[in-house]
């Protein structure tokens, strides 16, 4: 596989990985706590902000799944395997896990 192509694939997946890690439930709660403190959010605002963060996570997951499905259509099985190996070196079990 072309090293430049691998680089491009990894570069495209890293922002998605960052989004996935950033918006775990624990992170959503941390963000909410921080905003509550910094902005003095009331209970109603907290509930609405939490919903916004959770909707963002759901949309991000759909996008990650779509990107992964598209990558499966473009890359050969060997290329997918290589990409998964590259992702293992970044601490992920398999390429699809990076997109979750």
C-alpha cells in the first residue's frame, strides 16, 4: 500500500478518533460540570446542554460508521488490515474501534 495513502487515511481518521474519545459519557459529564460552574447553569439549562452533547455524540457515531463503511468499499482487504495494524500502534484494537 502506498505510504502516502496510509498517511492520508490515518490523517482523516485521527480527528474522528479525537471526537470519539472526547465525548465519552464521562467527558460529557466533565464538560457539563465545567460549564455549570463557569456559566452558572441552572438545572433546566444543564439538562438541555447535556442533551445537546449527547446528540452530538450520536451524530458523530453515525458519521464515524459511515466513514468506516466507505473505507471498506474503497480499500482492499489487505489495505484494511494494514490500516487496522497502524491503528493498533495508536492504542486501538481495530480500525473500526477508532471510528466509535
